[in-house]
C-alpha cells in the first residue's frame, strides 16, 4: 500500500487581489446576445423558437451573475 505525503504550503500574504476592471468586449457580447433574442422574439416567435432556445441555453449556461471577464 502506498503512503500519501502532504506538504503544507503557507499562504503568500504578499499576493493581493488585483482590482477587477470590466472588459468592454465581454459586456458587448452579452448585449448582442440579448438584442438577438429580442429581435428573434419580435419578428416571428414561433418559427424562430429553436434559435431562441439555442441562444437562451447559451446565455443560461455560459453567463451567470458570478461571471467576470477575468475568470
């Protein structure tokens, strides 16, 4: 049987978190997805339903409230 050795590593206190800044490309991408959903829903909701579901699923799985451009 093998033994498992753990070597504890003390935290580096000097590493402070960087201040987060928003990435305009990330925000613009989210805005474009919402605009596409609105357009598809307004033009013909019944025939565009598969496209709306696809985009909606993408938004739900890719973008969450905790997401950030730095993650």
